[in-house]
C-alpha cells in the first residue's frame, strides 16, 4: 500500500519546542522516505504560487518559535538504525533522522560500537545533530561522521554528502547557513573506531568521581559505558530537564576571539576561562562571561538564565518568543559592555 502524501494541517506546536513557547502552524509528519519525490514536486508548484515556505523540524530542542510562524512545519519521524558497513578499522552505523539522538548513542554502546559516548544526553534527533554540529566534553559530531544522506528540497534530488561537503564549523554547518526549507536530512552515517580510546581531556570528565581513579589508556582505562554514564550524570546535575523547566540547552555559542584580545581580557580578568584553538585564536567560556555580567539565576519577566548554568536560558512559565528575544538582547548588551565580546545565539528562530 503506497504511503499517504504529506498534508499540512494547522496544529498546536507548544509541545514541539523544548522552550515550551506557544505556537501554531501548518504541520505535516514525515514517516516514509518514499513520499519525498512527490513532496518536492508539490513544493516546486507551491513556490510558483508563493505558498508559505517549509521548516524542517527535529526534536525542537534548538529552536525559538514565534506564536504564528510564517513557515509550514515538516516534522521528521523517520526511524531505523543499522550497521551499514564494517571495515577492518571501523563500524559504519546508519541512523534515520527521526531517531532520538541520546537513544541512538545508547543503542550503539549496547551493540559494542563506541565513539559517541561523550555526546550522551544531548536532546534532539539524529537528523538535527549535523545541522548544529553538536559537541560536548571534547568531541564534536563532525569528528565521527561518515556521511549525511539529504534531499535538496529546492532542487528535488537526493545526495550523499561526506563531511568536507557539509561546511562544518563550531555549532554550524551548511544545513544551518543555507536556512530553513532547503535541506531535508533523512539518514546519517557515523564512522565509529574499533581501536577506541577514551576522550577525557575535558575537566568535568577528568574530575568526575566515576572516572578520577582511571587513566586515559591502558588496562585501567574507563569503558565507553562508564564515560557515557559520567556524561549523563554531569549533564543532569548542571542542566535543567526541558520536560520540567523549558529550555533550549546552551543558548549562546562560546565566542572565539583572536589571541591578543584573549590576552588583554586575561590581564583584566585572571579567572577568565580561555581555550586555545588550533588556528591560534582562543575560545572563551560564554557561561562564565554571562555569570560575571550578573545574569546567572537572574530573570527578566517569565524568562531567565539558569541558576546552575548561566549559559542556559529557561522559560519559568508563560513566556513567548518576544520575551526570549528581550532577554537575549539584554544579556548580549551586558557582556559586550563588560568584555567587548559579542555573543552569538545558538538556537535558530522559526518566524
């Protein structure tokens, strides 16, 4: 029986964004790849008739959603995980875009495929992970990526992109820069090493009670599962659960500045957290900057920066997109005034 064509119907999207912002828009759910070619033809006809553009939605965990966005929303619910290929050195594991990211990482470890454990408990879907080039605790997604299977909705064709074609940068990618409505990620493939070694460079991991007694290599090295559990523990202690307190995770990127500016700031602020980069520049800890600017635990109306992690903007209840924008402007202004550093927002805006 052929799959039913995608139809957009007006729906409440309050539960489709982890900030919990009220929103309504035309929504369709993609559960079968076979309908995509016909959907592309429909989109092409719609563009000629100036129909509303389409926004591709994953888990809604990196999103600020307006109450009545001009976009129609396509939620990706494709499912499936498989060992796509095996070489002497790697497992190449493929996951459909609608799979839970954290569930996928957990599944890989259960199958004996390590390499993604540092990225445990990041909210969202597998398909959204390359868009943001997610990263945590010393690992970024592009370091484990084999390829991304995408549909270019404007050109109406499918292609498989290797990492160097995805334009990856810090919390950025081709898929994010090209804007909403062009790229539909359907499957993602990961290159997981058989000669696995733990990544414990990040201070929170080195200092974790469950990992302190073991080294980074040799017979005493921690298992991938042990690192996974430590990462989950750290994130649960530091970050609010979106199901309890609405949030979109880290709201600002860690700013990257030139080495001279970092040195000048270090002279003024000896406790400034500075992370040297391979290109000679320096990454600053945005959460530290925000805390020093007086915003940790501080509210502006129904929104605020979290009391345990100043980098996380939270919805205390009843917030709308304009409240989020107002707080983000205020935080950026105070950080700029104090440090002469500009913060860039991580979540995308659906307007």
